[in-house]
C-alpha cells in the first residue's frame, strides 16, 4: 500500500498544492489580525518577480541561457513558481470585489495545478527510464516525451492566458492609480 503509485508520486504533489493554498489563507488571516494588510500589496509585486524569475527554465530550454544544468533550472522554476504563487495568493486575499484580479488568481491556481501535473509526469517518466534498459528504455523515453508534449499543449495556453490577465490587472492598477 505504501509503495503504491498514489503514495509515491501523486500524494507529495497534492500535499504541496494543498499546503500552498492553506499557507496563503493562514498568512492572509495573520496579516489581517496583525493589522498588516498593506503588506499584501507589496507581496503582489514581489510574487510577480518570483513568477517572472521562474521563466528562466524556459529561457534555458530555448537556449537563451546557454549554460547550466537543466535539472537545476527546473528546480528553480518549480520553487520560484511555488513561492511566487504563494505571495500572489496572499496579495489577492479573500477580497472578492474585482473580477479581473480574481480571474487572474483562479487561472494562476489552475496553472500551478497544471505545473504539479507536469512534475508528476516528469518524475514518473524519469523513474520508469531509470529501471529500464535497451529497447525498453527507448520505449519509455519516447512515451515520456509524448506525454510531456501532450501536457504542454494544455499548460502553455493556460500560462499565456494567465499572463494576459495578469498584464491587464497590472495595467488597470496603473490606470486607476491616484497620480495626483
């Protein structure tokens, strides 16, 4: 039972996602109790920079960044994405007064969940390939590439849509900012 697929691969990712949401709710609650709600505004800016930093993995894959182990860039992508999402969730809080930022928040949660699914597919493929050799290794390698390709067909449009909503949210902030 403890060696099942669910326990070894899926459960840690489900715990990670659940912890992300729970930690965001707790942080928002304590900021409200402590009278530090204004901190959430700055977490939005910081979280955005963390998410932008997470794109360094894509830059490495597309060879815009030329050196460094891809595994390290993937790890940086996952961690900076998780931390950035946490900060942006605290930033958005439980204020349901605007459609655009909440649409971006919901889409960010979907993209983060999709990223967790991608991690699952990647880990499963890596583990399968570790135990196989010869033609069987080639079979699992090609299967993993196909699975990740199918996942990217869903993940990348979601990321693009999220970036569009986030960009509109940032533009609306500058538009409605009190410039006087």
